[in-house]
């Protein structure tokens, strides 16, 4: 099945071009994550899945141009072939969480069949001197990991991993130094401070590239280029294998646009060996 033929891709196409409220974006996000099941859910079941009211689901269907949710569901059944249900009962809750992450990675692989957005992001990140990397709270680890590896090949990487009043000052300083882009990792629950910081970065003239859990995340409206990678929600705390892997893919794309990337890596390896930095 190609990217454009997948149930998730068809849902994304259905939502494009519509101005959705935050509640409606939440419904859309839930539908994309359960794309294969949605055509067979009642409005009450979809409302429970998205954590909204049943009337909100009805208003959402009307916003998409349908007479109501039954008409939307009929449309989805026509364009989405039925798929055999997974035998989730055969796995315990830990295995189910792993299986869900595998599915998230599969969706990411489908999205990367079109490398254009990632390649564009790589060019933007490679060309920014300095390069700002933002990630707060749940996304701090993703931003830190990207910045750690990016600093091996990029001449000036500046990590924004803690919130506070200094964020805007550091953005201003980076812009004065010549920065043209900011990479943001945004994961749920989305801090208001991240949205405000991205809005400030855009006003300062930076191009904002964002890795988020959904194309309908709150940061979408303040991002110039948003790359979605779903998180897993089967455990007490969300799992973020797909966003982490997408970050590594972005590193690869950035390296492709940094002519000295390979020589910088070789230089690091030489110095690390001379210092006995690693035991293996």
C-alpha cells in the first residue's frame, strides 16, 4: 500500500483545507491514529476516543462538509477498505505498547516515501548559523539528543532545553549572530510556552521547523514546516520512538547539506581515540 493509499493518508487529505478548532483538531488527530478503525466507530465511541463530547463530533463532521457524523462515517467506509482486526488479546499491555510503537514507525516509514519535506528541512537546518534547537518538558530529551549529535557536524548549535524568560533573549542573540532557522521538538502535553516561543521566533524572522506528534498539534499554526511523528499512549507515560527516529533522519538530511560533515566526524574520531574517550 502506498502512502497516498493508506487510511491515515486519506484522512489527512480529508482534513486539509479546513480551519479546525482545537477540539476538532483533537478529534482529527485521534482519527488519524486509529485510521483503520474509525469507519466502524459510532459518534459516541469516537468522542470517548478523542476525549470530547458527542455533539463536538457532530459539529466536526459538519465542519468537514457532511450533514452529520453518519454521513462522514459512510464516506469513510466507502474510501477505506476493511482490514482484519489485530488480535490484541494475544498480547499483554507491555507487548501492546510495543506493537503500537511499531505501527507508529510504520506510519513514519510511509510518510518518508516522499523525502521532500525532510530534505527541505535538512537544507534549512544546515544553512542556519547558529542553529537553534528547542524542546521543553517531555520533548527536552529529543531536543538534547539532536543537539548532541548535530554539534558533531554543525559549527554552531544552540540548545534551548529549559523554559523561562531567557528564551526570547537567547533567540534575539542567535538572530543577531545570523541564525535563520529553529528546530523544535513538540510532544504532548504541549506547553503553552513552546507555542509562545515559536510565535516569537517567527516574528524575529526565523524559519520554524517542527517535529510534532501530529499535523494537528497546537504548534502547527506557528510552524513553517511541520513533520509529524506519532507518540505511543499505551503506557502511563507517552513513548516517543517515532519522533526520536525522525530526529535522526533530520540529522542525516542536514549532513547531506553540510560539505564538511564527514571530515568533522573523522576529526572527532581521531581526537576521541587519542584521548581514550571510549572503552570500546
